């Protein structure tokens, strides 16, 4: 008989996070092999003069590629 031990994820849905290349919000997460995979919706910049054509950019990141978003002191 095997016992499977799953670590709890570090981040949860709707949590604001940062990563190399930007910041965003966790939209979903799932366990894959021995790692948590997060779907992160990146924060949008200011709207360009010609408007927006599509939705926000969403990327997949492994847990070790994410850290908690730092709160600006300004």
C-alpha cells in the first residue's frame, strides 16, 4: 500500500502574486507530478489609444517561479 502526501499550495485563487516579468492574480491551480501549476492572469497596463482587442494575458507558472506581491509603500 502506498501513501501519497500532497503539499499544500503556497498560493490560492485570487491572490496577487509577482514573478519575473510582471505581476498578476492567480486564477486557478492544480497539482501536477510533484509540483503545483498556477494559471496567472497578468495585470494590464494602461489602455492604448486604439483600445483593447482581447482579454488579459494568462500564463502558466510553476510554484517556484512565483512570490507574494509586495505592497507598494507609496
